[in-house]
């Protein structure tokens, strides 16, 4: 059997449906982008501290049952900065202390860099003129 599409059906049904489907997809895409909430700029200090706390929290709960006792103990010592067997303790106090020091240094650099304006955002300099 040979099925052929009538040209009038093609012109008045299939092509308009094709145009409508493509238009609906584009409209849905651009409307979704327009209505989506603007993402706020995440502070790197806040992001890193949240990440460190989540990692330490996962470790405190026992590693989710995926870590054996020796690996769990090694990670606990790494975060706390304790000396493991045969290795001297670090003077900095471990990973958590390093992250806290990094956060303090970043805040000090931000305070020294200017009067709170975002250097990467040229519109931030216009805030006082509004």
C-alpha cells in the first residue's frame, strides 16, 4: 500500500501544527528564563564555610556508613589538625582552622580594597547617583 499525504492537508494542517509547536517551545523557553528568579551572587566566604560545615557534618555522622574506621579517623584528624601516628601536628590547627584563617584574610582584603563597592560590577559605582 502506498500512503500519500494530500497537499492541501499538508499545507493547512501539518505545517501550521509544526509552526505552532516550534513557537510554543520557544515561548516556553524564553518565558521561563524571564520569569525565573534572578540568582543572587554568592559570597565566596559563605560558600566555602557552608561547604566545610557540610563535609564535617557528614564526617560526624559516621561517613554515611561508607568509610571504615581507619579512614574515618584519618579524616577526623585532618579536620581537627591532630597529629596522626608518626606525623607531627600542624601549627595551623588543621583544615577547619585553615578555612577560618582564609575567611578572615578575605574579609580583611575586602575591607582594604575600598568602601564596599564591588570592583567587578560597574553598576555598583552608580548606586550613589540614583
